[in-house]
C-alpha cells in the first residue's frame, strides 16, 4: 500500500512520521488517540484545535489515517500536515496561524 501524505498551508509534505515530529517539535506533547473508536479521535483533535492560541500547535496519533479530518481543519482555517505510518496509524500536526 502506498503511504498517503497530505499537507495544507505548511509547505513541503513530511516524508514520514519521524520527519513530521522533527519539523513540528513546537507542538509539545502528543495526543495518543489510537485506542479510540471513530469518530472520537477526530472530535478530540477538533476540540483541542479549537483551544489553540494563535501560533499554537498540536500533534496527535490516530488509529488510522484520518482523511475525514482534513476538510474539517481546512474549514476552520487551520494549517495541518499528516502522514500514514507503516502500521496504518496516522500522525497529525495541526497549527492555528498566528
């Protein structure tokens, strides 16, 4: 399976999870949502993103690559990047523009 990648408003797309973690270390602690059933990971990311101050960021691990999340982030004018890990989980970075 080809690894899916996406980014919006962040320039170059990260090649893998390690690169995403290195590039976006400003996000601080990682929300680990891998044990949750859909749609809870998406809801939790959107709730956390709603509380971000301008310039604030978050990183989250999801149980799968969250394609349904990206349009929601774009509607909220949030910048994001995501990668699908080899185990098919997702790693998502979200930032509220300053």
